[in-house]
C-alpha cells in the first residue's frame, strides 16, 4: 500500500503494517514520517530498536539475520534500516525482497531511503515492500503545495491566516519546510490563536536571529569569506540545526551545478535561471559564482556535500562544523578545495 505523509497518521491509528518503506526528497516530511512510525511502534509494544546504516560496505546478511531473529528479552523489536542513497544494490535488493515475505511477527521492519529515482521506484524490491507493507513517499512540494502546507500548519496552531501572510512565509522560507515550521512555531509562541495578518508575520520575521541561515549561501556565492565565517560562527553559537545549514548550502550548490550544465549544453543563462526559478534578488550572486566555478570545482562541491551529510548523520568520522565551513568556503573560492576550474 502506498500512502502520502498526510495519510500516514490515520493509517497508523488503524494498526501497524509488518514493514514500512519511507522515501522522499522532502527532508522534513520524511523525518516526520519516521518519527510517527517509531512512536506508533513504541505504543504498539515494540520496546527494542536496532539500527543499520546501509552504506557501500554494508553486509546485508547481517540485516537479514537481525530482522529474522527473536529478541533475547522476548520483547518486540523495531528493525530500522537507513539507506541514504536509495539503491541497495543486487545483494540488498535480494534481501529486501526476501524480508518482505518472512518478517517474524515480533519484529517490525522500517526501511528509510532518500529520494528514489525512476528505476528504483519501478524495481522489484520496492514493489515487494509496497505489496507486503506500507510505502510512504514524500516528494518535493510544488510552490502551490508549499503554500497549502504552510496554511495547514498555521491552521493546526489555531491560526486563520490571510493569503498575504501565507505567501510571505512561503517566499521568506524559499521552499524549506523546516524553516517554515520554525517560523510557525515562533508565531505560535508570540500570538494567540485566531486571525493572522501579514503584519504579524513580518514582525516575527524581523525579530529573527541576525545570523540568518539563509544569508549564508548569499555570502558564499558572493565570495565574501569574512561574512561567511561570521554567519557560521553565529549559527554555531545559536546551535542552529546542522541539517538546515547543510540544506541551504546544498540547495545553492545544486542550483549552481544545474545552471552550469544547462548553459554548457547551450541554454542561455536567463533561460536557465527562469527554468530553475532563481529569485531575482539572487541572480547576480549566481552569475558571479559561475565566473569562478567550472565542471571540476562543481563536482568537488557535490562530493564535499555528500561527505558533510555523512559526517552530520554520524555515518563518517569528522567534525560537522568543520565540514560545513569547508563546504561554504569552497563555494566562495574553488581553490580552497584544492581544485581549480
């Protein structure tokens, strides 16, 4: 059975499936789905939890043995598999297909993947998991869907927002649902439930931290190393979410890469910016960055982004803030990654 994130809570109230596949390119919706399944599992008596990180060196046989074994303490267990790349390989696909038909009653399997490409979505292992359990997919939301999501979240806090307030929040957070949720949480603390005007939203936004995470990408793209370092230091002091900072940097790096490859194949820069919906206020930043970066440095940035993600998730040794600084400085000046154009 396939569900949207919005449909998951009602399905969990009806009962737990034997296994879950949770995938998607929208980090907040995916994380919330994971939290909901974990909470339902705890409420359902699954007191133990084992975690497997399915990286390139992962032994899928260990997962099969763990998933099919009984707990030493005779309690029910949640077996969680983290598969960030969304591709289990031949060995992993075989194990996942086998697990779909042989999960012990006292175990619950949860496979958490990133965004699944077209081939993965059509694969036999995804089909087997969907048939035997529940597949929850959280794709990126369109601009219209983002506004609807913000409207629903505000309503959930008891607000009756006017359309201008919803639009302002959507524009301010630029598609980042995590940031939108944080702004909504601030509004809920500062205002009583009821009508919500655009003025109230503007006031809340103006009161935000001076070390705004969304200024970081602009500082790096603008080659302002001093400002980049100052913003990072401020975010670190304020204990800003590492995943949010990485998201902001990766968003800009991905946009830069897309602009480079589109123009390299013959598209005009204005056309490429229009297709990628680059905000007018940020076009000059990307034009400047494209003059400094070439294919080699952009590939280095993408590799460095993946490394930072692994360090933040604890899947690779390293210091998260160091990785974020290296990534931001590399975006500002390619030679700082040891690569030129």
